[in-house]
C-alpha cells in the first residue's frame, strides 16, 4: 500500500541532489590551491566587486545604444471607437469585427 505524502516524509528524487563542492581543502581534493578560481585575474581575487552590468572594459551597452527615441517593435496599437458610434452603425444582433468596422467606416486610417 502506498504511503501518503506529507511534509514530514518529503524527499528529493534519487540522484537529483549533487554533492557540494568543497573548495580550498588541499590539493588532494582536486579543488585546492586556487579553489577553482584559476590564476590571477579580476575574478580570482578575494572579493571581486564586479557590477552585474560591467562588460570587462568593453563600452557598456547603455553607452552604445542611441539615446534619442525608441521604436517598440512589439507595440500594440488600438483604435478607439465610442459605443454610441457602434449603435449608429450596427443592428443589435450583428457581429462586430475588424472587417465589418472597416467597411462601415467606424475608424480612420
């Protein structure tokens, strides 16, 4: 009979959890000496205070993009139509869709 799963008996699937990498515990461990950081360099130091937007000396993205205006390619344009205009142009049980609105001249352009 299967046991009911509750918070007390929850456990991860087998082989889904990995052993934690213990660095800086001697060269016999395979993660000693430089503690998986490599030699020298900015990220090998004690506290690499690198901002998330730092691009390694390359001109940052914010300085590369043009600063005047922006055309959003995903912009959705809406046509505003008043209810009173719909009442004038359509019968009560008629279907109102883009094509029928265009045929009756409900919006410009």
